[in-house]
C-alpha cells in the first residue's frame, strides 16, 4: 500500500476553523440558522470595491476577444501589478523594493506555508504563542517538528509567549533562532509593534543570520501613524526579512484570491557546503515550477485597488470594519470585559470571564447567544483563557452580537 506522510499524523485535532465550523453546524441544527452571528473566522462580509468589479469585468470582456485573450501569465505576476505595488505600498513609505522582488500569489496562507519549500529542514524555527495556526501546522506537515507535546505545542519548535505581561510583543530571544514568524498587526491578539521594537528584531536577525517571516496581512488597519506598515521601513530589513501581504482583508478579496510576497534580492541562505545562495532565485524557481500564477482577471482587480477611486473605496471598507471594532471594544469594556486589540487591527482579543476555558466559553456563547467567536487556545497554549472576536461583519450583526454577549 502507498505510504502516507506520517507528519500529518502528528497534527493535533483538525485545523481550528473547520473544528469551529463543525461545532457551529451541529448547533445550527437546533436553532434558526439565521439567528447565528459569526465573528469567528476573519472573513470579510462587505461587497468588493466597485472599481475592482469594473476592472475584473473589463478584463473578462478583454479575454473574450481574440486580441485581448490571455493564456498562462507570468508565474511571478504581471509587471504592471508588481510595479503598482512597489510604488504604492513601498516607495510611498520610503522603502526601496523593486517590482521584481514582489511575487503575486493566491494567498498569504499559501505563501507562509509554501515558503518552507526553499528552506532546509534543520532550521530552528520560532513562532509566537498564541499564533496563526497555519505557521505551526505547515511546519509539522513538512517534518520540521517532533511530536505534539502533552501540555500543548510541538517538540522542536521554539515558542515566544505573548501575553498581557509583555503587551503581546515577543521578547528578543537570548539564543540563536534561524527563522522567526512575526505577524503585525497581530492575528489573533490585535497587538501592534512600533518601529523601535521591530528594529530590535531586525538587528537580532542580522546579528544572528536569521530570517524573519513578516506577515503584514492586516497592515491596512493601522491607524496610528507611528506604527510601521512594512518591515522594510526599518533599515537592514532587506537583509533579513520576507514580507507577506494580502488583498483579502483590505479589498475584501477572500473569495477572489490575491496576495503577494516580497523577497528582496539581498536575502541569502547557506547550503551545507558553505556557499551562499540567494533566496529570491530559489523562490522564483519554486514558483515557476509549482505555480501557474494568479488569473489575469484577478490581477486587474488587484491593480484597481491602487487607483484613486480604489484607494478611497478600500479606505471606506477598512473604516467600516474598524468602526465595528471600536463598537465592540467600547461595549465590552463598558460591560467589564478585559479587552485588547481592535484599535489598529480588526481583531478584538478578550479575557474569558469567570476563569472559564476558551473552548468552554466558545460553547457557552454559542449555546446562550448564538454568537460564534474563536477560542484563544486554538491559537496556542498561551491563548488559553482568551477569546477572539472578528470585526468583519455588518454593523447590525456586530451591534446585536455585543448586546447578546453583554446580556448572557
Ligand atoms: C483568521 O480568522 O485567522 C483568518 O481568517 C485566517 C486567514 O486569513 O486565513
């Protein structure tokens, strides 16, 4: 019989969000499903920006003519989109990123997992705890960890705790780590990191020849002008960091699929015989072999995000969700909950009341109020005792969910 990848057998339970969906499905059988309010998975609810729809329908029409038809596109993405990104997301913030250091993809979830393809299995890897579970699970699946530990987590991974004590910012390690995943604005805690704080990480990485995976999927939600949107705003970051960005949350592309990853040409890795290899070439090789690129239509939609009208529409979407986050924070704080995040991020991270466990609170809230959130322990051991609420929903649903939570 065919042999399976036994690393998958090390994975604990299912992926967090399908597990939540399963419990919600069971609960829905007992109630009117329309009564459910889902603030669990961070999936957007508002329609796409009009300018993106227009750009995508024009692209589709173009494809319906012999002159405008397109077959396979470049695996790295169309030049015109990469150039718009370089100009608007980087040059405009004083970062020098070349268009060809930008690789268009169908999602940051895929990219943060696939990037492991180009890196050795014996790197010492660190994640924060709590953490976006994809980082951990993809390391488990590719055999970069040992077994699951009884107390939670996996052998072989280094966990950098983030909690109220350190303001949800990981301490700089005292030992050498090869790869460090950082996500800011943070999923799940909604915490942010200042330029000075991220500078310490860049210095650490450059001093230790480490590589930072900087997931900036939520940068559009930053309101505070002092918080960096990109790690490349920090000098030296081009020698030690890969950045992941997405159109999912700012432009509502979770169902359209478009993201990008920045691999500076100055980034190097080392091979066993001591030669330095540039990571850009390896990723370019990987993408050319395993990826066919994002569709022309979708890339035209993403390009429209950078038009004048697109910028306004995207800002309106961001403001809409951040207004939800503010309402959530205020209502919960007034009701006596201890609340974090939700100021420069679309996630509100609250302390579970009455010393309940995160999953018990999840079940209790679902049962009593038909509101779905995400149990903090699903993001790691240190997430136990916390609960994440997403601001991605209609104003009506968010307001009503807060009333229900406050009154249970
Ligand atoms: C989340 O809820 O954490 C996000 O939706 C996950 C994702 O973007 O993949």
